[in-house]
């Protein structure tokens, strides 16, 4: 059964093709036909019911007013820059600070060690990328992640972090394999003093079979614990290799809640050479992952506890209506990711859904926002008071009494005191997943809704899934700005 029409690409020649999302055997597939290479049918989502539940939260953004119009239109994803067809602003910016790496993972997005050349932008080029991102309108990105390669290979990483903070990024993250953090006991302190907010630590499992770097990761975690630097574990989930340990990874994070702030699962994307057999054997979609988590946590965390990224848009709209200021957009495609919060209490792990009726909560928030838009200072304040009081009814009576949700919400909305919400975030464990695309499940509707973007030295801002798959802008950018070797002549215009 046809669900909707979209655009995709041929996995071989990457030409843009008309495509259908279809429901077959209660799973969603993407189907297209290349005139040269024939038909392709790839798994998109493995659960049609969950697909429809997430689709309810579909919210299309307005894009950015500082977008670039290409001189010659070739269509998405070949007009990246961001072009005027993009529908989301930058929620999280990425900057590759090097392609050097001290590992050689076969599932690496960057395929860094196999490049045969070094890409490492200068400090000035990185600063210019920061400035370009912060100039984005109507709202600049609040967070930046320094990635690679392995960012800790750069000696000037602390200076780069410091400059990012100076230019206005509230959150500065480092994506790392943790090797240098484990080996150098002073590195965590240097990063902390520079202003790092979070370490995104690659962490594929809790056994040596799934995670050969487990002891290294534990040392890196301990060094971050000493400096009180928050960590998010980032497992690449591959069916048949480590998918059976997703629940154990969450338990490991909960046991280390004082330093680990969350787990961000990334189902594998086949960005390198992959056979159909590899894809069929190793592909895992978001519904597969969430059902696995439910089974492995024995129902403590259920698949229905997870919601798509744009579900928070009513809250963003409420803040915008109350403050009168533009807010960052959470308008990613509803099938890009999913998330929830867990609380680690004396009773064990408790999902936020056990404390709040989520759907009524969002509907109450929408009602408050609609009332605030009618204007008038007194009217707005009365609407807010009445609305916040109505939110009390969305709290479950059997929820954990140690967490004052009503107080958190009232303080944040009425008094605009966000300290309590920061404390809430610090005491909760974020559990999320982002399934980045590859050439086989590529959906251009997802590309132009992407809110995780890369900045490049040539002044462009490129969506994650067109930077790493499809046209693969990463390779073009890296080659264009590769460091020259002694035996390689400089090119001159």
C-alpha cells in the first residue's frame, strides 16, 4: 500500500529518482527505479504502526532567512549550502577539525584512515566556520560538536573550544573514541577549563566482545568524572553484533548517572561499500532498536515511551509566544530519531512517561500558547497562570514524589527561572536514537528537514545525511582543503 511519494537516489549512480514509501507486511519500505541500474527496494521503518504514531508529530519548519540561493539549481541534495529549500535551522552544528584518527573502524562515517590524505583546517578557518554558523538567522545554533576523525589528535583543541564559547555557543561538544582521554589524565582538565560542555563518547557495548575499547572507555569516563564533565555514550548499533546489549548499555549509564548524561544510539548507516547481504543481515531500524530496549530492560523502558524530535515543538511555540523572541527549531523529520528521559531513583529506573501523561501535556501546552498569542500583558499572564495550573492534571498520581514536575514547569514558565530545568536535565538520563541515512534508505524529504548540519571552510552549511551519504560532500570538502605534502606542488589559480 502506498503511504506517500517522495524523492530518493539510486544507490549506485546517485541520480535523484521519484520514490514511493509503501507499507508491506506491516513495515515501511522505500521503492524506486533507476533507468540504468533497475529497481531498488529498501527497508525504511520496520513497524508501520509506530511509523504512523510518529507521523502525528510531523512539523515543517520555516528554514532560515540567511539561506543561499545556488547560481545553478540542480535540486536537493545537490544545492546544499543551506539552500532556500531547506526547512529547518541548525539545531546542532558539526565541524570536522581533522580527519586524523587513532582507530580504523569499518563503520566510520568519515572513513578517515582510508582517505590517504590529511584534512585539518587551520584555526582561522575553524573560527570563520564558527562565525558563519553564529550569523545564521533568525536563530543561530546554540550547540556545536567538534568531530573528525578524532578531534583529540589536535594539540590546539582547548583553544578551539575556548573560541567557540567566546563566539556564543552555549554547548560545545567533543565527539571522541576516548583513547587520549584515557591515556592523558590531564586532558579532561584542559578541556574543562577551555569550556567543553559534553563528551560524546563512542561506546559500542558492555563486554569486550562488543566493545574492545571497554577498559579504555572506563578510564576515560573516570577522568571525566574527576572533572565533572558530562558524557553521552554513543553506540553504533549493528544487528548481529551488539544490538542485544542496548538495554545493558542503558543500565551501565544509569549506574554512572553522576557523570553520564545520556545514551544516543546510532543504528548503523552503510556509508561505505556494502552488499545486499550485509544490509539485510545488519540493518536495524529505530522500531527494531526500541523493541529490543523494551525486551532487554524487561519492560522498564517501553517502545511507546519514545517520541520523535518534533514532539517538543508545542513547548518551543509556547516559549516563543510568551517571550516574543524567536526560538531554535526542532522541526526534524519525525522519522529521523526518537528520545525519552529516564530518572534513576531509589525505586530503579523510571521513564518520564510514568510521571506525565505526555499527550494531554502537549495539548495543554498548545492551549496555553494559543491563549498567549491573543496579546495583552495582563491577559497573557492570566492565561499563563491558568494554563500552568491545568498542567497539574497531566501529572500522574502514582508518579515519583521525589520529582516536583509542577514546580519545575511553574518556575520555568511563570518566573522564567530555568535553573530548575537545568537541574532536571542533570538528574535525568537522556535516551535517544538518530538513524542517519545511507544510499539505500535515502529520503530527500528527510534531507531538507535535517537540523544537524556541518560547516565547511568554503562557507557552506550542509545537512548531515548529504554530507556523509548521497552526494557525500564530506569527501569533496576534505579533498579541496587537504593539507599539501612536501612532494606535492601547491596549486595556483
